[in-house]
C-alpha cells in the first residue's frame, strides 16, 4: 500500500490503500482514494493477464484494509476471477458496490 495521510491516525502518514476516518461505522465512510487503489489492482491484474494468466486463475487477497480493497475490487471486476481471500477485512462503501 502507498503512504498517505490517514485521518484515523491524526493525519499521520501511514501505508494505506485509502483514508480511514474511524472504526465504529465504516459502512458510511467515503474511503477517499479507494477508487485509485482499485485501478492500481486492476492494472496489476491486467499485467498478469497480458503475461498469459487467465482471469479465472487469479485470486485477489488481503488483510484488514487490503482485504477490504480485495472485496471492493473483486466483487466489481468485469471478468470472473478465481476467488477472493480476505482475512480480518470488511466491505468498504457497501452501498456503492455493483457486483459484476
């Protein structure tokens, strides 16, 4: 994950895929930066496909915030992927998810 300022940590720079405001109710957080991170993951998948790995052999995974990014990206990915592996994660911005 890139280094960015995280509101939850008082604006301190931290490795994070997107901004976190707090812990109590993440479902309503704007997750600023998540779409940029989603594009980064999609670009990584595209590079693997270009190297000959089919979509149905690619698994997205992550822990905590990375797991949330895996959910957010994988559930909306235009091609079926082999799966998602999420450890201690959650679904960010659930009301915006458009499952493909």
